[in-house]
């Protein structure tokens, strides 16, 4: 069997949904599980709804109406008749958000996030399911929460592999015998049946979890880019496609912030030697990039830019050395707030930590750090990483920028720079 994952861009509107239908038509004789993300920028839209709701802002309903409109516009373009059952089904999905918004926020932000934002994936899979029915593709719509079991760390839930594998093995093979299985990415479920999410962009990970538990032949991640490229083509127009990379290279690239696939995706595939193909939903003839266990010998320089970085500088309050116990404490606080250090550097009485500038999480983290250390921050920074760097690329992308912090190893060079100009 195979697992396909279609991201937000591949289901962003009616035309995109039709295109997914066309692609799937060619695979109806195969055992296929299809994982779908929320449409287009829906997750960002629902995050904005939640933020407004939590802050009791007046525009909460307007923001929600905007998300709803995009979905109903898509349905109207797919089905001329508004009596089509797809409309009532989508309405039922969004009613769950109405119920949340009716009351004042009582629960924790992260819990509410997962209950509300998860509706994006339910909406997109409902729409696609209606469309597949319309074009005669036999399939089962699966509530992924029946399969992916997690702890209750809302927004960053950890998969309970034993439970998950049991449920997947129990439910999916018999469904695959009947036709294609369509389900939601990004979501999971606690033992108390509350919805969780696996971290932003987590649908790739969902595909990998299913593939691992079902011993899939391969995973295909369908994207709006032709392959994994040596740089973001918006920054580097002549970025080259990489035909193949090893699991090791892929995990390194995602660690440094390459947005090609979710960082957690590789490990479950590596464990079973399952290849992952990143390929274009625009031009299906293109070979894309295969990630597998073949060592990649010579790779060209790969440029990865992480935008909107925050440098947090911690100082001991009494001028004592910043040693192991302080470092350990700082890391515990990062872990508590689900923040990752993108770069870290130790000096005599200080520690520099570079993190993604996510306002709510950073605010909570800084409050904790300030209890223990003197804290300074610098914002408006970019972290530039070049894997397999050479003199030419370093000269082109790093040397002309104002560096704040740098690190270099045999394979990788990283520099934190002021965000003065776009490269
Ligand atoms: N819809 C979720 C997000 O945008 C999950 C995903 O796209 O993979 O983060
Ligand atoms: Mg996405």
C-alpha cells in the first residue's frame, strides 16, 4: 500500500480540489491512504479566530466568517446546487466552532487551539470527500482520531505509538480492501477523546505514522514545488531540484528549518526503510525528490533561511559562570514552552539562544527565564544556514550581511543576521 499526503496548497480552492480528484483517479486500483491538510491558509485563519476569541476581540466573528466564506465559495464552485448534502455537512463542521465561540474562554489556550483549529482539516476532508463521491471515486472518510492516539500536550502532542499502531492495524487494512481511505493530517486524540494537534505542518508526520504502522511501500508528499530544491525559489530563482537525498540529509535539512517536510516525518520512515517522494501536484510527470536510505555523496550547497528569529541572551545575575546547571535550567524552560533552540552559544557569564519569534510562547518563556537570569532580547533577525557550503555561496549569502552570531562545522555554516535586506 501507499500513503499520499496533500498539503494546504493542493486543496486551496475548487480548481485545486478537482486536480486532486484527477490525480487520485489514476490510483483507484491501488491500496491507498490519503492524508489531507486544511485548505490553503485556513490554519492561520483559525489561529487568528482563536487569538481574537481569547482576547475577547470584537472582530472574532468576522474572522471566522472569512474562513467559512472561503470554504463555502469552494463548495459553490464545485456543486452548483446548494441543496447538495456537502453544504449541510460543512455547516455541521463549522457549527462546532460556533459552539466554542458562544461561551467565554474558560479552558487553556492550547486546549482550545486544538479543539478549534482542528476543524480546518475536518472541513477540507469533508469537501474533498464530497467531490470524490461526485466523480465516482470509491472511498471511506476516516476520522483520524480513531487511529492517532496521543498524550494531552495540546498543540504539540506526542504520539502513543503502541495504541496508535494497534488502532491503525485493526481498522485500516479492511477499509483499504474496499477502496481509498481519506483522512485528516495534523490531528490526534487523547485517551479521554479530546482532539490534539501534532505541531504546525504536522500532516506530513501523520502520513509517516500511517506508513510506518502499515509497512507502506512509499509515501508521496504532493506539493506546489517540483521537488526539494537547493533553496527557496522565491529567494533564489535558479535553485536546483535535488533528485535524491538520504534520510540523514533530510533530517538535517528539516532541523535547520527547511520547510520541505515536517521534521518528525523522517524518523518513522527511516525505521522501516520506507522511501518518501516529494512531488509536484502541478506537473505529475516530474520525478520530484526521493528520500531514502541511499547515501548521498556530493550535494550542492543548500541554503535555508529562517525568518523572524529572536536572540535571547541570558546572563547570570551574580556574575557567576554560565555553567551546566544554568544551561540545563534554560533548556528545561525551552522544553516547558515547546520552544526549540535554533542556535545556541555559551560564553563565560552568558548563554545566547536563538528561537522562532512566536509571540505567545516567547512571552511565557521570557517570564520564566527572567525569574532566574538577566535577559536581553534582539528581534528582527534571520538565521541563514548553508549545508555543504563553499566559498562562493558563503560570499554570496553571508559575507555581505551584518552578522550577530556565527557557527561553522565541516558540513554546515550558520549565521544570524540583521534582517536588513532580502536575499
Ligand atoms: N494545517 C496544518 C498547518 O497548516 C497542518 C499541515 O498543513 O500540515 O499547520
Ligand atoms: Mg500545510
